[in-house]
């Protein structure tokens, strides 16, 4: 009896095995396999992401490729492959991977953003702006996407469009320091230094520890003509961040001249020239200050240095002439100036100084001609004593 039961059972099992699989059964099996592929692909993708975050790019690329082979319909996998390829500088392949990610998930904001980064590297600023704006449209809470879109519009020359893009969304980011900072730069590009300084001051209040904002506030106050305010901002910088850099030292020197703190300015220029003896701008401005102070020794040093660094520059010859005249070498000064006004016929100081020298030599006709040209170049010199007095030296 036991043998019979076993035989019947075996026969029943055999008959069951011969039954064809139904369509619904095949679909269930397919779905089960798909779920298994997705699970395995997800695990591999997480491993790839970990490798990417730790800089193991080759490993990350191998793992994410395996993940895509198991389950090719996941946008995140293609997006990660694009990031890996991007970091490996395979930009063409990265774009293909990212486009595939967007095809699978059109609203995948990070992929739009990194596509923008690639197009920006290729100097395709219009395309970059489109990508950044698509990223922001997908995730409108991300300030990074809005700023990237605005900056790309600036790069295309659409400064007003950049402003509008930010201002239309500013209610979300009103207290975002970097956004206010960017608006300050946009105002500067539009030629509105006052608005730029106000925006930068607001950014400064929102992010008092941000060195770049603090530095730009100094520059923007200078551009508005707020010399005293600029000096205050520089003092604030020094108290908060320590030693000033060369740019701030230079701005400070200019402000000190403009508020008539000449002795402090002279000391600052001396430091700048010592730190960077090849900087033509420092020597030129130091020389002009020395002229105003009638500090002939310093002026002679500046003139010599400028002539060595940039012999063809207008101020190089001008300060050589002023130095020669101060030393009593009037003939040399006149020769230098006669050549200078030929090379630079529209520069008022050279003509004004030449007018004074010609007058002192008794060449009244030549002096009057030089004076008229000086006034034409700079109408503020219409008063004759200004031409012969302000630009004259040591009574000559």
C-alpha cells in the first residue's frame, strides 16, 4: 500500500509539472525578477555612490555601470554615471548619460544643474542658463540653482534679465546673503554703485563672517565716492579678519588721498611699493601724490622706477619732466614735455606744465597756445593761475 501511495503521489506531481504556465503567472514571475533586479541595482548604486563620494572614480564607474546593466530604467543611476564621467573629464559621455537621466525623469533637478555646469565649461552660456533655469523650475527652493541661472544670464550679457530672475523670486531668498551679494554685483554692472553698496551692506549684515562680502563692500563704497565710509569698512575688515590684503591696502591709500590724509597715504603707498616693486599703478599714484606734496625726492624715485618699468607710459615721462624741473633742469623738462604732448595730445597736465615752462622762458605765444589746449582738454583749468600755479613747481 505504501508503494502504491508513493507512486500515485509521484504521478500527480509529474502531471502538475506538465501544466503550462499561465500568462498571469509569467507576468508575476517577470515582475518578481524585475523587483529583484531593481533591488540588486539599488544596492550596487548605493555602493557606487559611496565610492564616488570618497573619490574612487574608477570603482564608482564600474559599479554604476553594473547597476545600469541590471536595471537601465532608473534616472538616478544615469545621473550618477554622468557625474562620475564629468569628474573624469569625459564630458561628451557625461552629457549623454545625463540626457538619458532627463529622458527617464524630466524633472530631475540635479541633472539639469550639472548639465549647466558642463555647458558653462564649454562657454555655452545660453545653454547653461537654460539648464540652470530648468533645475530651478524643478526645485524652486534651491538658491544655488537660481544664482547659477542668474550668473549665466549675466555671462550672456542679459544683466537686466538676471536681475528680473532674482527679484521675481526674492521673496523666498530675501535673507539669503549670497543672493543679496549677487544683486550688488548686478547693480555694479548696471552702473548703479549706490544700489550696489546698499545691497552689499545688507549682505554684510546677513553674513558678517563672509570675507568676500566684506571686501566687496569696501570696493563698492569707494565706487560711490563714500571715501570715509570706505575707510570705515576697511577698518572693520581689519578688526574682524586681521591683516589687509594688497587690494584693500590700495583702496585705503586712494581713500586717504581723497580725504586729504596725505601723510597716511604716503606711508601706505610706501608699503605697497615695497611689497610689490613691479606694480606700475602703485608707483604712478605714489608719484602723483609726491608731486602734490612737493616731495621731490620721492617723486624722482617714482619717475625713475616708472621709466624702468613702463618707459612709454604717459605718467613715466610726465613725472620725469616734473622731477627735472624741480631739480632746475628746465631745458630737459621742456624737451620731455614737447615730446610728450606729441605722443599724448589730449592730456591736460602735460600741456599745463608746458605752458608754465614756456611762459618762464619768455615764449608767451607758445605758453598761450599750450594753455588753451590744456583748458580744452580739461575745462576746469580755465583759470590761468591754475595752469601756471597749480602745475608749476617751486615758483617756476
